[in-house]
């Protein structure tokens, strides 16, 4: 498959319902791949939680770290740019999703 980018979700999104993602990252940092691709041009990554409300804590930092590592590996595997990352909708992954903490740099790695 030739993917062109990433779509980011949170598990509180009503369209998820246990599907609609290629990878689910649990609050504990476990990556659960889906059985079949969601879409032919975007990889869908879902983070467990509801980012429409304020979320904090070390657990979220670990989840974001795992998401970053996954995205970097997928970028390498599929020759993608992390710059082609988009929210699923205006309300998903939620207005409090910590985009600024999802720091990616292919040359420097996560920082």
C-alpha cells in the first residue's frame, strides 16, 4: 500500500466503536494493530482516552512517547513524512489533544 499520511483519533470518537483505526495505543502504551487496513491512503492511529476533556499525567506522556515511536517507524517503513498528520475531525482527537507534546524529528528522534 502507498500511504500518504496519518489520521489521529481518540477512542471517545463515536466512529471508532472498536474499529476505524490501524493502530490503537492503550493508556498503558500497548500497541494493538487492527486486523485489516482502515483506508488505502492514510494510516489511522487511535489513542485510548477522551481528549475533549483536559488530560494530564505521566501515563499520557508514555502513551504519546509510544505514539511518536510508532509514527517514526511507520514513516521509515512507508517513506512518509510525519508532517502529513491530521486530526480525524474537528472534534476528534479532541480540543485538548496535546499536539505540541507529539514532537517528531526524523533526524533527532523524539525529544
